[in-house]
């Protein structure tokens, strides 16, 4: 324990003895004040660039902060059943979503990761409670996002708790997702017909790579090779059709339902159809790294390395290693960075570093370490108890629609915590 942590522990221990008889709201105010002081002192230390804190200390301190911030968020919604955190409004007030919205499973998953880190029993209670809020989504066949929703929540819960009831939910959700697989095209459909999606016959987005993990887990746990075969076909079809010669990816590829061939390639949430939308590149990097983990197919590993190299060697990859919202945005460097893309890239690079030769491994980990340091700093991290109790700020959801721009996003927090945990486990501290 460093000197700052000893001081904080002393304050808490002395204060706890004095306030046991005070009202609960005053106790909460006391502990909040202590945490604000503690984390503010950390920010002041980081403002001196000549002193670089050991990465172990940065990660432990940030995870400790994430535990307290996430407990605050969980408590804030305990009397609002049926909703989960999503983002904030322009005034920093928490905005929620219903369980059927695509981001609903990220907060339960974040709680599971933080319980795994801390062993905090209250976190375990909230992880179970918020996971339960999305349980009915296992039957969803109308959206590919069932993979995000169920795998992040029930998937992490099962991994940590080995609860067979959780495993059964994963199986049901995997079969729900697989109803969207078209064998002629070789892909899982992303969006169903709606007024805004009539321009596409059979749209498949790069985000869909993330949902394949649910199929791979269910195939392994229940010995159902059809699920993994479908995931492999989807990944291989995506590899063939979603990427340009420089290994950047389109956001959307629409397929002709009769021929099974691509009929339109676009970038819906990026700057232009020809541009490299940052979070899209992150989804691809993470997805092909994950598919290599399950299949050991060298083609997926090569693709993941190509995507990683496109990102980290790009002339417009910024010095702080948190990408601009689109690598081809016209006003770089005077445009927004996207902490959500940075978090996903960071987590993916840490995993990818374990599968590649030493030189590439060191390079990927160096980038990931830089991203962790930057995201843990006051430049991107919220103050304790502020901004809806999210961990990170400065994310970009959907710039062309001016939706969720320069705000916290719950999936940024999830992948950031995952990155912290992956780095911690890799270095065994």
C-alpha cells in the first residue's frame, strides 16, 4: 500500500468509528467526500509529467476507483427496476435504457469484472441483480445484439460463478442469435427491415463480429458444432468482404439475398463510406482476435495483426493513442477523440499480444499501456460521483446523427475495465 492509500485507509477507519450513529445520508456524504479528496490527489500527482507512476499502481488505483464509482451507479438505480445505464445528457445526468437496447448487458458485465477483482460482496449482489434485468433478452430473435446483451452479462457471470442456470441462458440466447444466420450469405443479419434500413437488402455490420463469442461459447459448452460452424462462416465472409486493401473496414456490407454477394458497402456511423470509422476498426480487431482464441485459425490471427497495424501505425493515430472518432474526419486534429474505441482497442491489443511474436507483442502492450495511462488520467476519467457515475468521458456514439457525442458510454467503461483486468492477469499482480 502506498502512502496515499495508507492515508485514505486511516481516514476511513477513523471516520467509520465516529459516524456509525449518524444518519445514512450523512455517512454517504462523508465517504463521497473522502473519495473525491483521494482521487483528486491522484489527479494532482499525474499533473507532473516528470513522474510516471508504475503501471501496476495506475491499474490498481483505477480499478479501486471503478469499484466505488460502479457501486454508486448501481445504488442510484436500485429503485428503478427494468432500466440499465446507457449514457448522460448534456448536463451530466444519467440516461438509462430498457433491457432490449443493445448496451443493456454492459453494466452487469462490468460489475462482474469488478467483483472478480475485488471480491466485494455488494458488487456480487448488484451483479446478480442487474444481470437478472436482462434475462428475458435470451429469447430475442429480432436483433443481433442479443450477443452483446447476454454474453457480457450472463457470460461473465457464468465464467466467474459457474452457475448452470446462467449457462442455460447462454445456450438459449445463442440459438436465438443463430436464427438470424443465412446459409446462402454465410452471415448473421444485423438489422431487420425498418424505415431507416430500407436501403439495404441484408445488412451486416462489423460490430457483428463481437456477437460471435456467444456462439463459440455455447458450441463449446453444449457440443453444438452448428453454432461454431456458423460463427466461423460469418467471420470468414466478413474477412473477405468487409475490408479494404489497407485493412480498414466498412461499417455496413449489404448482401444480395438471391446471389449471396455484396451489393452495397457503406460506413453508416463514420464520416464517409470510404472512411475508417474508429469504433468499427476496434470491433474488427477485437472480433478476429477473439475468433483466433477459439479456433486457432492462423487466417484470423493474420487479419487481427493487419487491423492492429493499420490502427497503431496510421499517420492520424494521435499521440495519446485514443483515436479520433474517425481516422478520416476532415478536421483532424481539431475533432473529438473516442474513448470507447480506445477502450476496445486497448482490450483487444492486450489479448492479441499473447498470440504474436515477441516484437509485435511488446509493441501492442506498449500501446495498450499508454492507453491505460491516458484513460486513467483526468483527461478522460470522470471525478468520483460525477457525470452519472460513469468511469470514462469523451466518447462518440453516432456522430452523423449527433447522438451521444462527447459523453460517457457504458460500453466504454465495460471494455476499459476488461482491459485493466486483462493487463493485470497477464502481468500476475
